C-alpha cells in the first residue's frame, strides 16, 4: 500500500496521512522480511527492578567541591545532584554539618529549619559567609537565619507563577527576554503552582516573584563571603525537567526557547566560580567548543532511505557524522507499508559505511507507544508482529518488542550495537528509561527541549520518577522540521536559538526527516555554514553521549601546593575531549599519567585520558 506522506515524527505532528482512513486494518498481506531464516534476539531482556540511588554515592571528594548539606533525604536531592552534575559543578553530598562547613561553598538543601538543623549547626553555618565562604540555602524557614541572608520574612506559597531576574552581576549573562523572565506555572490552568518561598525586605534581590517577594536574595559580607537564599527548589525543577513531567510551565512545543531550568543551573555555576579564586568546573561541550550540534534524521518512510544517502554524502563531505534513527518496519499496516527489506538493509549499511550512526526509530512507529504494554523482554523477530490498526489502536506491539527487535534487525544490518533511540511522534512511556536500560541502549532523544525546559542533556531516572537514577541520558530535540512556519522561513530563528545556547554551552539537536531533500538539506547546509565558523562541535548522539556519560562520572578536586594548583580528576569512564574551566592566570605545567593529553584552549583545558586518576599541575599567578 502506497501513500504520499510528509513523514511523521514529532509529537505535535498532524501531517501523517491515514487520519481519515478506514478504521479496519489489513492483516499483514505484504511482509518485507529482510532476513529470511534468522530469528532473534535470542537472549531475553526483562526489565530489572529499580535500585534506589543512595545519597552516600555522592559523599566523596575534597573541600574544593560544593558541599550539599542534605537536611532531608525525603526530598528532590537526586534532582539537585543531577542539576550540579549537568552544569559541571564539582560537588559532594553530606548530612554532617561539621563536614559541610569545611568547604568553601555550602548549599543547604532542601530547607533550613529548626526541625532539620540543631542550634549548634545553624550557628556554625551562619559563620560560613562571615569567614569568607559562600552559603547557599534553599527555603530558609527558620527564624534567626533571616538576618544572615538579609531578609525579613519567608513566605511559602503555591500562588507564584513567574520570576524576573534583577540587574546583578550574577545575572548579567541573562540577556534574552526568555531568560530575564521565567515562567513557573500557568495561572489559567493550574489552581496551585509549585511550592515556592518568597522573601520580604531583601535589599537588591537577585530575582523577584510576580507577587513582589524576592525569589533569590544575596547578602555580601566583607572578606568575600556571601549568603544566598533560594525560593525555587532547583532539585524539584530538575526532576520535573529530566523526568519530562512539566505540564504547565512550557508555552511551546519545539523550535522555541524556554530555558527555565538552565538559567538556575547557570546561576549556580556563576555563584560557584565566583566564590573561590581556585574554583574549577566542567564544560558542557567536547573539545572546549561553545556549542554541541547533533544532526539527527528520522527514517520512517520508504523513500527517506535513498534520500538519506544524499544527506549523508553532504555530511561526510563536511567531515560531520550524523545520527539516523531508522524504523525497521517489516509489516504493512494502517500506518504504512513495510519498507525494511533487503534494499533498505543495503541502504542502512551504506549509511553506516559513510560513518553515520544508526539508531532505532522503533518497528511500528505507533502513536500508542506511550500506552503499549511493557512486554516480556522475549519478543523475537519474526514472531513479533506489531500492527498499527488505527491512529490510536495497535495490536501485538510492546515497548520492549519495539526496542529490542528494532535493535536486533539494525545490528544484523551493520554488525554494530545500537545505542541510540528515538520513538515515533516522540511518544514517551513511563517505562522507557528502564526499558532502554534492559535492551542495551544508552542514549535517547525522546523529548523536545522546550518541553523539558532545558537545552542541556537530561539524566534519566527509573519510571521517569525520583528514586533510582540510570546511566542513561536523553538529548532533547531543539529544532524540528514539521511545525509552522515552514522550515525555510525559520533559519534565522533557529540560528538565534543557537546563539543563545552558545552563551552557556548548550546542546543543539536538529531533527530533519529526509522524506524531502531540497529545502531541508539546504536548511542543514545553511546551519552548518553558520555554526561551524563560530566553533560549534558536530557529532552523533552516540559520540556526544559517550562524552557526556563519561563526564557525568568525573570527579574534580583542587589542591594548593605553594604557587601551584593540583587538579585531580577521577575519570572511571576515561576522558574524551573533557573541558575544564580554570581560573584566568593559571598556566598548565604538566599532566599525569603518561599518555594523558591536556591542552590549554580559550575555553579551558581539554583533557583526553584513559580510565583512572589524572593529575594536572598548574602554575597559579
Ligand atoms: Zn518518526
């Protein structure tokens, strides 16, 4: 069965044909079995139960790190850990205030109250800024501490829907209107917004809520100390973002800029780097570049594959590797004809041999992917026969079947493991993180950045809920090709977003369906021509994912040794183009062990090293 379609992928897409089609579906009269006589995968891949992440996993490192003083383990602390990890602030979690006050920067989380901190602890913490340290605290609710932070009263409420940054050195980098004013909820649709704490009587607040109370206060002490009170729970906001649970904050679906989480991450990084003349942080882009650009293509239509070879030829000519998410559709149904046949396999092999990454785009490409049964984990080709019967009706399909059978077929085609996944229509079931984990994937691109409120990678958690982190990351779509206005009219807007992201090392994920070559390839060429001269990094989801996963496990500690500074990196996953932001005036004097490559660039020091411990020596002027 043939039909014209403009290809379909993104969640808001209404362009897929078939909407008005008869509701009865054909049995699979035409099958395009690409591999006769082969079945698999052989081994079962059931989903493992969750393993709760203990906070003690993060209780290591020296006093150069930010100390997160955890006052309540029943909080969004895992989100806070992922927030600090994402923006590259070295941190350690402790429940011992005596340990915390040894650090130059102390962050009390999730609250400061008489119930969670003793008078002795409060006294010691209050001394941190007076002694030149930086004290950050979330929800400062205890009487007496208000004087330390410089406000009169703390008022918890669920009636605050927006926040505006003040004109302070901490927020000078927020220049875009989408950064200056941040939405925290939708008053029209939500009777109650997220809990926030507003502070009254604060001089020169860093940020102000829509009810006039301060959202972020800052009191500066002599000797370089400062005390900063936050009224927005960044840990909870990070979980909302990384678990894809925002329903009311984002105003846009794709192709826009809604950096609600990112401005808070940037604020924390600015505070950390400004707190100590020896502060070192991790960069967010490989090789000291300013922007990570991931060109991705979804193959969900027969004629997209030959077109894809044209895209790949261009990309290869530019020395760029892109990711092709390929649907392995071998049954004909209401959605489309089976097109993953021996010709398709040859084309996938050609893409692979051109240096492109082959990811999975499911078997059935069903709109019901987010409501399908999870499955058993022993679904096997060719017995696994998912059929789309109508827009919202699917038979014989499971989440695990879609993941493992598509990976099996693509592995048969290329001989390489399939590590990256994107669902059709960006339909995202709650079980997706643990289902990806079970079936051998490491990376996904299953969200839009606008919906995730972030233009940085997302650290995935079991069930998309707090509790158990997984070693998996999602790289949400920034720019797609199906929304209005038509793509050719959106080049300037896309480049404007890229420029915003360059300011803080964002991730710019572009989704182009190769169902059309002409204007879409021209769009890609224009993007490459504009972004590359500005120092953007280009690579596949898999390559960037490997960088990001290794970076997430990296520990950074700084020690003083006379006029030298020793930076110790714990890199259990190795380091590949890892970038360190180091203080101006430091000069790289050496790197150990032998074989470690370290080079100073304008953006910082770029390190490539084998797994283990790396020691960098700097002369500090
Ligand atoms: Zn698609």
